[in-house]
C-alpha cells in the first residue's frame, strides 16, 4: 500500500464528511424560529439522530416530544424528550412498520395551530414505510429493485406509489397542522419528491412511468400491487415549508478544499456520477493512468451514486465495487482511487467504501484473488479486506451521496 496516498485519502474523507455534518446546517435552518401551538419533532433517515440533536440544541422553545426513526446502529445515545427507534435499511422490516405507526400516532389529531418539525434524510424510503400492499411483497419488490440496478429515482417512483406515507401522504396525515421540513438530500439534483420517497412533497411521477420501470426491470407485482401502483397520491400540498440544507455538491467542494490543503492540484469532474460502479472505477483508473508520472500531484473529485447489478452472491457495495474495478489499470502507478458513502455505510456491510492503489493488484495476486472473479461474484468486500483496502468510518450522522476521488502522487 502506498502509505502517503492512503493517509491523504483518510484525511480527505474525514474532512469532507465533517464539512457536511448536519449540525451547523440544521442550526442555520432553525435559528430564531418559533412555532405556533404545540410543536412535535419527527426525524427520519440515516442522519435522523444527528439532525434531531442539532435541532434540540438550537430551538428556543422546547418541543412537545419527538421521535427519531433511523437505521440500526445509528442512534448514538438518548436525546431529551425524544424516543429513538431503529429499523431496517435498505429493505424495510417489521421495525420500519412499527416505527412508522408510532410516528403516525404521534402526529394524529393535530390542529392548524400545531407544527410538525420534520427532519428528513436519505434512507427514509426503507425506514419510514406503511405498505399499501402486504409487507412481504413490499420487501420483495425492494430487493428486486436493488438487485436489478435501478437507480434511486426509479426505485422511489415505484415505492412511493405502494406506500401510505410517501408521495405527500404524510403531509396530508399531519394536516391541518403546519409541517416545517428540513431536508438533507441524498439524490442528484435534490428532487424533493424523491428524497426518502417525498413524505411531505406531492408526487410528480405518473402511473405510466411506474409501470414502465416495473416492465423494464421485470419486477414481479401481484394484482394487489398493480392496483396500488395505479392509485394516485394526494394532490397539492399546502401545509408544508421545506428547506434543503445539504447535498453532494457541498461534499465535493469540501473534498476539493481538503485536496488543495494537501498540495494537490484539484480537478472537479462531476457531482452527478450515476453509471455502473465498475464502469466508473475503470474510467477513473484510466484517468489516473493518463496523468501518472506527469510530475504534479493531482486530485480528480467526483460525487454521486453509482449502480450495481447483482450477478453473484458475494458481499460488497457500490463504492467497494467501484474501487475494486480500478485495480488492474492502476497496477504499478503512483496513484489511488477511493470511494465512500458519506453516511459511513456501503451496501449490507460494515465498510463505508474502498481504497485501491498501484500496489493493490500485486497484493491480491499474492492472496490468489482475481479481481474480475470477485466482481463477477459481487464480492468486493472480501477482496478489499484481503488487500487492506476497506474504508471503515462507522455511522457518520450525515447522508449526502458518495464521494469518489482519484489521487496521482
């Protein structure tokens, strides 16, 4: 492993993720705000606990209690007056449904004098769910969408039409109370009706588009599922005010600044990376190969959310797969490629992503691991683990897509 590049990668990851922590952004969004009547706090998503803590610290008046609903392992301690619940992600589970019922009970029978402070972040699509079809079918549809390579907007175009809380339905449930929504975006372009399925935003999708996605990817749907898919969500939402407080663009900017402090000449590529993970890895490795040996320290920064088609039964995630796909073209170069999920998780693993450099291919050969076979098996986790290339941060408290960087020494 090229120690200097690896140390720089760790520094860039730490500084970039710290810069998009929701704490200060939530404070700016809520500073000086006063809510009429009783205010109730509801925080949903992978960053829910962190956002709720920040809100409690800056609100001038106490809330009438609250609920945090987040992913397993993401509650970092008790919060005064707040009930903290954990549930399944990326596939909803019984705790997702139970937690959602708790939120709905907590926000029923409100008046127009009341306010729901709704703190929303990515991951809410699975965590906050009230199925309109049998729960087991909801879970199976989610698994199929994850496995086929559908992107997050395609997934949520389908899922919100099968849900009793997405597509603006939660806002309708809270009416006539006012909903003050503070949103941390994990979707390219920040479409409000797609982030966590848009619980307080009208659905801009159509049945025709949802049907097209189902048919394109061959998703199995029951007669009950088709009936729910055709059902229209509530119309205009008039009781919601929304602020977006963070996005992948900010993550990329923070990474660029970190690279510059480390002495790299920095080139920003895109904050809308949305292709196949392994194709992105191969492309970025080719960028490194073109510039290695130029006599300058270079950093190429990208952000977004790549896709994975599941063809094997291994363990990994999109960021790990991207990194592993770069291995062969990097061999022997004074260069590195790394990619991480800003929330600290990548697929169903304990890693945030993966790191590879010009030495990784030789290490894998010594251990009789073939990157092409590992990719075919979707087993990037074990390959990177053998090479010391897993990046583990633990839950970060934020969630604004992925960061991918090429470093040339």
